[in-house]
C-alpha cells in the first residue's frame, strides 16, 4: 500500500465533506448573545447558504444553482465505500478498525448536520428557492444512504446508537467539523474571520462577483457549534 494512513484518511474525509451546502442559523446564536450577533455587520454570516464545491472552494449562494454540485456527493461517497472495501482486504483488523471508527464518527456527525439543516433551512432562510432546498434534500439522502450501507456491511465497527431521530451531538462528534475550521483542515478557507462589511461597501461593482469567504473566527465557530447549533451537548 503506497498511501500513508494520513493520506487515506484525508482523502476519504474530503470526499465526505465536499461538496456540501450549509448555513449558520442566527436564531440559535442569538439565544446566547443577541446584542452581539444581531448587528448588521454579521448579516453575511447568518442565514446564508454556503456552497462548498467539489474542489473545496466555497462561496455564499444567492440564486445560483447548486444541485448539480450536490449530485456529485453520492458518487464521492461511493468512492469512499470502494476505498473501505479495499482497505478491509489490505489491512489487518486493528488497522482497518482504527480508520473505520474514525471515519464513522465523522459520518455520524455529518449525517446529523444534514438532517438538521434539511429540516430547518426553509424556516430559517426567507425566500429560499426550491432548487437550493433540493440541494439540502439530495445531500441528506446521499449521506443517510451511505450511512446505512456502512452500518450494514462493515463488521466490527463501533455501532452508534440510532434509537431516536434526535439530532444531538457531543464533543467527540464535533471533532470532525472543528478540524474543518482549522487553517490546516480540509476546508481551510472556512476560517476567514471578522466582518469586512466596510470593505464590501467600498469595493467596485465588478469585484462583487468574487467568491465570498465565510465571516467567522475559529474560536467563535467552535463555541457556537459546541453549545448551540444542532442542539449539541458539551
């Protein structure tokens, strides 16, 4: 096997998170500090759909189409399935279980996220177009189907309790998303921080066509995701 464990894990993680649509709901963040987060300077942070494209680049999604990107997700997850089957043959039991357990923890996490967002996106974002909602639906469907296959076909993995449909996460589940927020993570551009509203106002019209970065600090994102979004337990 020419690939290192780190390379293998990085590749399957990228395919798990890319492509992806997501958003940060303002109503939940406001429960903890409404005075701080209700300011206009944070308008581009909350209740805006962000598209992470298959190549890892990301941009705020306005009325552009996104479902053709998300349709690739099933193909990416199928590649992960094939890779896991290959690893199961190539590695000894301990090595394979190590990688599989790390992967399924992240898979469980993104499954819960995708379920939560599909259930709530229409409530949180006004005038959400149906094409964007379809992207959230396709994303949830692809991830849940992949989850079901992994749970059914790989023996010896750490089974995660699925007795309820509650979307409750803990710190262990959060680890995968925290890694995405880090500058060295899978989606390093997600950690662009601090509001640039003034700069946006001063930009020339042609510059508005550039992809916009998410305005959230690593510290704020970590605190937010741990305590609030998706009813996460700390």
